[in-house]
């Protein structure tokens, strides 16, 4: 939670009489404390107010340890306290538990358990040379737990936007949708719930959480989602039947494949994908996506863009993710104008642009295929 200095603190900080960096230090500790609380199940245990003694007994923890953790969480806004009883604040209940379907806890877990350990080993090389040496995905390798934590984090972040993004895409019933780099499966399932037939295509080791996401849906939704593994930069995007995760050919068709009517899609999603690629790769990938579209089909790009911060918080968020993309992927945020040019080069014209209050700095661009 944002640390809110009192009046005297604000005066001292504004006058540079106290080190402002201490608030960042406190925030970093508070983040790790919140993740510890989630690991323990503390927030769920506080569905009703409880004392430190009761919490310690139920969570099999030391009473002094729980008290110290809970007191820090009170001071940083995650918990409230009434005498000896602790309770979750409305902000914690809404955003860090499953009470409202907007639990961002796994996103925090992903950063603490995956990103920050990777970051410490790679940030120096990334800043000095512009290349982290290996992407976070290469670093994860065959770490199944790490992949699961990663995709769970992405899925948690996506819960904020699945419904508003799906609304922005309009009526998708009976459309053939290709979700490139769809990983966690939240958007694929969101559109399948609305009647679309969705093929989710991503690297095979990223599909575990997507399988779980799809498995949790009714049969009518499950039957509308196909998972397929491979490389969206080289595999044939018109031949994704999802049978064994290796459907595409091994060659590089350069985005110029002859898909035929049965291999074309009505809508291609590129959600949080472009930032992992340099401009040449982005232009090529959008060309490949356009080539897989039916006439009049659409490409939907969802991402953070370098020139697109509508608020101060959005500006900070874009700066954070720009550095994060450099360190974790050797990537970057791109400008909206560049994406529009790449889409135009692919024969597509942007017809809609949407921003979302829940996710400052995120924009959806929708472009229609003008090629016949």
C-alpha cells in the first residue's frame, strides 16, 4: 500500500530535511511483508477479526512473529487493528484476496519470487550493455514452479482487464480468434465465455497455467479453447490444431504463408507481447498476424506504450515496466505511433483505441485488415 507520510513528515521531505529514499526502503520491506502474509494465508484467516494469539495458533506460527508482522502491515495499510484484534482493510480485501475476483496477490508473488531474484543477477549487464545476457524465460528454463508462479502472476494482472478489454472488442460470438503469446489463458477464456473459438499459441513451457485456467471452466467454454505450443515468430500460424504442442512447421515462413480460408482468423490478439521484441521483430510479427487474418479481420494490441501516460501514476508505471522489460527480456516499451506504422505496413488500419482506469498506462489498439 502507498505509504502516506504525515504533515510533519511531508514538510521535512519537501524541504529535503529527511531522506526521501527511506520511503522506498519502507515500501520494499512492506511488499515482502505482504507476500509473507499471503504465503502464510494470513489475509484469508482474517475474514473475521482475530488476535495475534489466535492467528499464531491457527497458522502454526510464533505469536511474537505474527504480532510483529501484523503490526507492520497495520502501519502500511494492509491491516487494521482494534485493540488486540487485527482485520483486513477494504483495499486488502478487494485487491489481495479472492473476495472480489481481483486478487493481485500472485502478481506480487511473481515479482518477489521470480523477477527480483533474476533482476539482482542481470540488471548490471542490462544497464551497462543493453543486454541482460539471457531473458527471464531462458533463465527459468525447466523450472516448473517458476513458470507456474510467472503465469499465475500474469493471469492475476489480467483479471483487472479481461472484462473491459472483452467489452471493447465487441461481439465476438462465433469468431475464430488467435491469441498469440496468450500464456495464462485469461483472455482466451474471457472471449470463449462470450462465444468465440480461441486458439492460444505460446511456447510449450508457458502453457501449464493456461491448461488450469481452461480446466476450471464449464465444458461449453473448454470446448471453445485450443492450446498450442511453438514459436510464433517461425511456426505456421495457419496450422495450429493443438494436438501435441508442435503443430507448426520448423521453418521460417516469414509471415507470408498461404493459409487458405480455413486457416484464417477473424481476430488476432497480441496482448503484452510487443514489448519483448525490437522494432524489426514487432513489424515482422504484426505482418505475420495480418497474414493469418481473414479479409476484414482485426488485430488487437494491448500493451504499455512509451508516450502514453495519462496520469502521473501511469508515467511512473511506464518507466518501471520499460526498465523491467530491458532487464528481463532485453525489450522496451514502444511508442503508439510506431505500432500504428507497423500495423499500416501490415495492411491494417487502427479503428479503435481504448484506455482503462484500472490499469493506468495500458492501451488497447484495434486495427482492421484492409488486405483482400
